[in-house]
C-alpha cells in the first residue's frame, strides 16, 4: 500500500481574479541579510536584477541594518515602485524601528512608497519585503547610512 501524501492548498479568490497560494516551504525566495550602515550612504536594492527586471514573486526578504552603538539608521528612497493595493496586502515593504518584527512598526508601504526619509530611534531598522504570487513592479532602491543624534537635530 503506497502512502500518498496530499497537500491541500487554500485558495482565496480576490478582486481581479488573482489566485493566492500559501507559499510556506515552497517557492520562498531567500533574500535579505544583515548590513552595517556607514556614515557614507550605501545602496540597497529590492532584488539583484533591479533595473533590468521587476522583482520576483513569492519573495520574503528581511534586511537588518545595525549602526554602531550610539548611531541611528537613516533611510531614503530614491526609487520605490511596488504593486499598489489599498491596504498594501499584496506586495509591501515594512519598516520596524528595531532589531526584529517585534519592534514598533514604522509603516507598511506599497505603490509609490514612503514619502521621505526615515530615521531610527535606536541603532537598528529592520526592512521586510513581501511579494505575492502575481504582478511585479520595478522594486525599490534604498540609500542607508549611519547618522549621529546631533546631526538629526541640526537638520530639523
Ligand atoms: Ca504582486
């Protein structure tokens, strides 16, 4: 007697007749990483082929940016094009004001994205990028760097 393992997928039909398939354990694209901001701005891209191809579907990426102790993390967004949806429920970028997703969420962004610069309260920012199984856009280009508390006071 052979054992056939059946895996059932929950299908949810949303507006636009998109079929959404949970991707637990299947098709998840590993990406992200730990980055150390410097006082000179560096670049972070949503995916390796940024500029040539749209971002991949079914991606879940986390980048943890940790500055030296006593410094904050500053982000700016020269390019941000992520599939738009009213609640950013399909594709989105989330920012957390700390080392992990239990930290305060600064926001969830899609469409044309965050309006301006973002500066952490502490020494870290976590960036989470999620994409669903259909429709991709250009993606994002983030500039990140370390800033001193005093620098922030002077620019406000
Ligand atoms: Ca999508």
